[in-house]
């Protein structure tokens, strides 16, 4: 979905819109799944990266600008725990129990016109 909003700065209100958001690349060089005896599943993703392309525009009382942008997020580490019921009589289900995510680098490139 598009991201639209406004922020208040010392120059006044800045209205922004980020649209046509597309994930163009995902790399998962290190991923593992392990069983946690009696409780569930652990997913670990290491050193992942993600690239997103988008359109952007901003508007203030002084100027407006728009263009294309690329965001590259790298050194992403995720650990997620999913629980599964131990009861064999009910349908199989998985619940999201916990998640920890860190990212190392974010590179943002905006190309635009005034």
C-alpha cells in the first residue's frame, strides 16, 4: 500500500506520498529452521538483504518535488519462534510467538526533479 502523511518541521508542514512500492530483490544467504522439542519451530535468517523501488513526492509551502527512489536494506537478521499445539485431536495450527529483527545498513537513493 501507499504511504501518505505529513510531518511538522521548523519550515512548516511537509506532506509526503510514497507510492508504487515494489520489492525488487530479496536475498536469504543463510536461513535455517529447527524444531524446539515440545513447543514449536525456530526460524533463523542471517545476513539477508532487501531492495525496494518506489515513487515519492513531497510538498511544502515553499516547494514540491517528486521522483523515483530505491531503498536497499542489508545485514538483516531475523529470529522467529512459532508454537504448535501438542494436542493431536485438534486441527494443526501455528501461532507466532516471538520475533527479533535487526538491520545493519540502509541505503536510500532518491532521484527527482524540482
